[in-house]
C-alpha cells in the first residue's frame, strides 16, 4: 500500500503522458500556458514531463498531470497572425 501511494504521482504522469501522446495537442516549438500560469516554448517532451523555456530563458519542468488539467496552446491551429487596418 505504501509503495502504491508513493508511486501514485509517477503513475498519473505516465498515464497522462500516454493520453497526451495519442492526442498530440502540442509539439516541440509550440508556445503554451498552463492553468497554473506557467508559460513558455516547449523545448522537450519526455515520458513524464514537458520542458518549457520562458521568455526570460528560464527552464520550467511541468509534469504531464499538470498539463493534462488544461492549457492554452498559442501556436495552434497555426503560427500565423493576421490583422486588418483601414
């Protein structure tokens, strides 16, 4: 029971990672903002975490379970921006 409790977050990260991998809601190079307010460019995705680089070049490591709670992907559906001026 103690081992299961200790590994609970690790298991949640792994399952959230599998779900995120199958849905592919983001990729390396996308700019995202988590529900916790962390934002940056994705530089690496591994089996347990997403690594972001903020505008001031700080590295932010976010577990998959935090990303799976919700995020905004500023790079989707595309990276272009359009505005009109009269």
